[in-house]
């Protein structure tokens, strides 16, 4: 794909809905590249990410070097400045996306609260991968509708939510943790101990808990509970077995405890879920 920049203007688009204001891929080595956040005429939120070389960012009274695999999040207008430093030995190659719409502020405030103005991201991180897909679709001429662009922008922002919640999962999960997940998926209906699951993975239980959560977003014991509740929800909708029998069949040795856990996670009691009261009446429940 060629490096270029695209700007969008939608005069009749609802101003509260977030949409794309601009997107670009640039290679800068001109010292005149210097953006002052208080002097810009456009308004919106910007994410810019360095592919190679480096630039400078001034924000909140601090000067940052924005090198490879580092990005920044800014508002305009705002007390910030980013620029190419003439002393840099290499061009500054970066990608960027700028959003507009009053709904943007809610999401951008969340990102700034979670990451601050500067964030390090691997090139295969979801926000970067989704940026490349969006840029490709725009550059090939097939994406112009403001509502479609808005959907893609919200999708891009949701890729950040997983990072903000600490649920980002690496694209490649080491085999021991894949083995542990498969073991839980197969055996969750019977009593399981942490030692047993770690042994199935062939790793120490003390190291195992932290790494399992890193790859799957939940500690192993909570993942076991998730599988049990999902199975119980399916049984409740597809069978007429007593709730106590469903609980026992899904790995709970105490019906009262099962009811408390089910209500905490699902929001209704097991019987209410079976009857479709207070929740969407679905057969298969997915808990993430």
C-alpha cells in the first residue's frame, strides 16, 4: 500500500456520532513538521504510532521521545505539541488516525486514563492490526460511507477496551497453556484443583496462574467457573432436570452456592434464566 493521507468531511452527519476525520501513513524528515495543539483549527482526537525513526511530544509538561512501537493519544485543541526534531538521524515514519464527534470524548478520556498520553504497542497489537485493515479498505476505494466508517471507528476503539481491561491476549499461546485450557474444557464437570490443572500443563502452579490469566484473561479457577456456568445455562434451557441436579452435573457440589454464583455472573437466578425472565431467553450463554 502506498503512503498517503485521507481526510473526510460529512456536513450532514449527526455531530454526536463518532466518525473518521482523517487517517494517514507518513514519512517525515522536514523540521517544519510541528503541530501545536492550541493553534490547530480542527477539533478531535488523534492517535499517532511510530513505525520507524522517532519524533517528539510535549504533553502535561513532559517531553517524550516517540520511537518505534510507541504511540500517543491527544485532544485538539489542547496543550500539547508534537514535532520532528532536526537532530534526528532518521526520518520519522508513522501512522495516524483522527476522530470527531462529541461521543469521542467519553472513549478518549477512558484511553487516557488507562494509558496516559504515550503508549507502547507491539506491531501485532489489535489496535494497530485494525488500523491497517481500515487503511487498506479506504485506500482500495471501497469504504466511503460515513456510517460504515463510524462502525469501523467504534470497532477500532473497542480493540483498545480489551487492552484497558488487561484482557489483551497474545496471538500465540505457548503449548503448556493451550494444554491446560483443553484440560479444563474437557474436565470442568468434576472437581478440579489448581495443582491438577498446572500438572496437566507441566508447569509450576505459582507461575501458572499469572501466565494463564495473561493468555486467557481469567485466572484458571475463574475460567473453570465460567465453563461450569455456561454449561449450566445450556442445561437449564434444554432440560427439565431440577436445578440441584444441573448444578451437580456441571461441577458444583452445593446447590445454594451454585445459585449465588449463577446470579452474580448472569444477573438472574437459575430458575429465572430457565423461564426466560429478566434476561434474553437464549440457550447458549457465552461469558467473557
